[in-house]
C-alpha cells in the first residue's frame, strides 16, 4: 500500500481520537452499518481531498465499509491531524497522502497521488482536486461519475467553472444542503473558530471588541458565540441584506475602515480576498489580533503586512506571528492566515460533522443509484436526503417532533381556504 504521512508510530493516539469522534457520529455509524451490508460502492475507486481529521476518518471508514477503494489527501496544508493519518494507514488500511505543514509542492504531489488512484467518485473541500482534474490531470476527468463539494468556496469555484461552460463532470454542492451549511458552517465553524483563537492566544473574550468580517453562515455562527462569551461584536459586510440581519441580531455594523480603529480581535469569514488590507493595519491598535476562518489564506493581506513591518517575530507563541509596524504597534497574525479552527484547534466537533458526512455518504449512494442520469452540471442535494439526515439526527438526540395530519397536509397544499 502506497502512502505518505508524517509518522506511522502516531497511530495509537489517532485511533483513540477516531473512535472518540465516532461516539458523536451516530447517524454516520448507522449508515456505515447499512453500507457494510449493501456494498453499493464495491470496487469503486474513490479519492477524497478533505481535511484529514478524526471525523473525516469516520467518513472514509464508512465508504470503505460500503466496498470503496478509497484514498485520502489533504484539502489544506495545515489541517492534517498526523496521528489520525497514521491510524487510517495502520489500523484501517486506508492510504493517506497528507502531512501537517506540507509545502505547496508536496500538497499538490499528494493530490496527484490521490488522482493516481483513478477515482470514479471524488470528494473535495475547496475544489482543489477537481481543479487539478480540469487542468494538469484532464486525462483523468472522463472516469468521474460525480464529485462531492464540501465547502462554500469550493461551490463558488465550481459554479464559476460551470458558468464558463468548462465543467467536465457532475458536481454535487453538498455544502448547500440544509443538513450541511445550516449546522456545520454556523455551529461547527462558530464554535471551532472560538476554540482555535483561544487555544492560539488564551484571550479572554469577555469585554473584548471583536470584528467579524462576513455575516454569512460561518460569520453569524462565530459572532453569536463571541457575543455569548461577552465580547462586544462588530460586523462588517458587503451585502445589505446580511448587514441588516447582523444589525437586527444585535451587532454593530460598520465598514472595515471604521472597525479597524476600534477592534482588538479581527476574524475574517467571507470566502473573499483582501478583506483586511494595509490601510486597515495602519489604523489598528497595538496588539491587534487577526485570524481567518474562511477557506483560503487570502482574506488578510499578509504580503502587504510583511512589506510594511520593520520586524517580524515568528512564533511568539505557538500559531502566533507578530508583525511590528514602523509606528511600533504590533499586529499578531494567527496560523499565517489559514483556517484557524483547523490549524490551531481540531476543526468542527464530531457531532456536527455527523450531519455533514451523513449527507455526503447518502448523496454518494444516491448518485451511484442514479448513475447515468446526471449531466456535467452543479447539482443540489435532494430535499429527501436533507430530511433523512435531520430525522436520523433528531432520533439520535432523543428528540421527537409532531407529524402533519392529513387535514393539515391538504390545507397546506390548497389555495381555497382564506379569511
Ligand atoms: N473554517 C471552516 O472550517 C469552514 C467551514 C465552512 C466554510 N468555511 C469557509 O468560510 C467561508 C464563508 O463561508 P459561508 O458559508 O459563511 O459563506 P456565505 O456566503 O454564507 O458568507 C460569506 C459572507 O461574507 C460576505 N462578504 C464577502 N466579501 C466581503 C467583504 N469584503 N467584507 C465583508 N463581508 C464580505 C458575503 O456578503 C457573505 O454574507 C468560505 O470560504 C467557506 O468555504 C470554512
């Protein structure tokens, strides 16, 4: 078995974490049990470019139980949990190509190793693998039955590819499923971003002025949690609808040019580039802390910060680089502007990844059952799958809900009953 990981001897610790996470992933575990019987994925080659975490390990185990021949590579150079990668290789016999801290060349070498598996199904978190299949590895695109996309930024890239008429195969926007982004992006990113910032800095959130750039699903999750911990939260936005939502949810709303002067902790969650720029760094107070939880490390203009700094102190604390400006103010950048929740903490809690990865697993089954019925387009996850995942999750939480009566169903489907 070919693989490339940091250290196989870390496997014992990784296995414990995989099994611990599995305790909080009952929906995925139930699907795994069923997949082991139906073996719908038997002999199917699958390559998954995802964050190599304990939760991803449980998705990979599920697909393998279904019969898939699965290979994993990282979707971010800093998010690999090396102990989990080791256990996947040693205990679960799943090849992994991922090393935490790998450079760009190794990152792409690993994606290419996953493509060498000749996949018919791929998984992506940010569309880097699919992008490779549309550029340097075009010859391998013809085999793909479908590709699952896990995150907002990936879906945006793939829709752009489809709009330009260049998408070569079917893509499923798993991120856009209600059973995914409403929970994973909001509560998962919300909590784990707080977790990453606190692990990196040990900052007391109470009383701190926190600037949240982007009030999308991730931004609102983080803003809500920061507020709950006593932070004074300011939101910056470019979308008037989301800005009003932020204002009515109780947050101060202002442009970054104003927020830069008042904030102590800045967090970008926009999926956009150059949100915090040189002009903003200049206005910031001494020891302003800046982190990013959006997909790519392009939200903070770190190259500009480098240029305008007279000194850069690396690793003043684990995950913290300090940039000293000419005015002697210090700007502290966390995790080099990469996803703070995965770089400094463990990513989303397993309980929420249970829903995301159950959606992924059920969608994979759906696509295989309906093989041949799809075009090279970006498809949504069917509502039946979203509802199935949410129903199973409710059951696992011992929560019951009411059922529509036949009379109510009829009323909701009719137009004749009014005042
Ligand atoms: N850290 C994680 O683990 C994690 C998890 C899920 C998603 N993500 C990533 O987080 C990012 C946001 O995802 P989302 O689901 O919240 O997306 P979203 O589209 O719901 O929200 C993004 C928001 O940012 C706003 N925005 C865009 N440019 C801006 C700017 N210059 N200034 C201020 N606001 C701006 C948009 O108007 C929008 O409201 C994406 O890159 C996504 O891939 C990260």
